[in-house]
C-alpha cells in the first residue's frame, strides 16, 4: 500500500500554485498601485502640456462705396490660443482703393491697396477688432473688397487632462507613503520577534 505524507500544504514563492497571483508582502500591493498611479499621472501630465499649432481665418467679400465703412472681427476660436505667433489682416480689391483702418482704440492708418494686389495690416500678435472706411476708389467709386483675418498660434486642447493627472499623481504619492510606512512597521515587528542571540 502506498504511503501518503500528511500535513499542511505550503506554497513556495510569491503566489499559490493554481490560484490567482497574490503579492507575498502585504505592503507590496500599495507600492505596486502607487507606481501605476504615478506612471499614469506623469503620462497624462505630459500629454496635457503638449502644444498644437493652430491657424484661424475669417474671410469676407464686400461691395463698398466711397465713404462707407465696415468692421472686421477676429476669427472664431482665436481667443482660445494660449500663444499667438502671428496675426494680420490681408486686403485685396478689384480696383485701387485707399482705406482708413482703425485697429482697436489706436490711431487710424491709411492703407493703399492696388488693384489685383494685396496689402496687409500687421497686428503684432494681438487679436483686435478693426474699423475700416473706404476713402477713395478708382473708377465708379465702388469697389469689391476682400479681406482675410489670419491668426496663427498654439493651443493646448488636452489641457483638461492636467486635473486627473494631478489626482493620480497625488494618490500615487499617498499610496507609496502608506506602503513604505507599512514596510517599516513590519520590519520593526519582525526585529522584536526575533530571538536574541548570545551565550547563556
């Protein structure tokens, strides 16, 4: 008859054979989760701070007579740019014209736009409204004026990820502290349980 060994089964290694993975030390789960949270927090933070180049336009074609005026507003979406690289308004006309252009509340300037050519007003990387008056137009006094308001800059469309990134990173630091503290407590308890060595 075969003899069988009896006694409690002991598992070797950090997990039981045939069962789910179980971390050997109780504090290890806090450290592992903390490292995962920290990695996710740092990764999301990098993604949130990545800038993207964007370009916005507002264009229109107007038939204007001498003495008439019109206003030009910035393109939609331009105000969400966090950094403006360039902003300008480009004018063109079917006939040669002279325009009186007022930028915001600054003094007005005279702009000559030759027929079939293009002239521009540099806004020095700012976003402002323009007020334009047609002073003179060659021929019948009526001109077809086209303008293109261009704003180029950088935006952070994923900046909303900064909040969850901060939450994850803070949670990771807290869990890491708990795990290390628990490790220190266990190590100190084991030292107290260890029998003192020496000769009686």
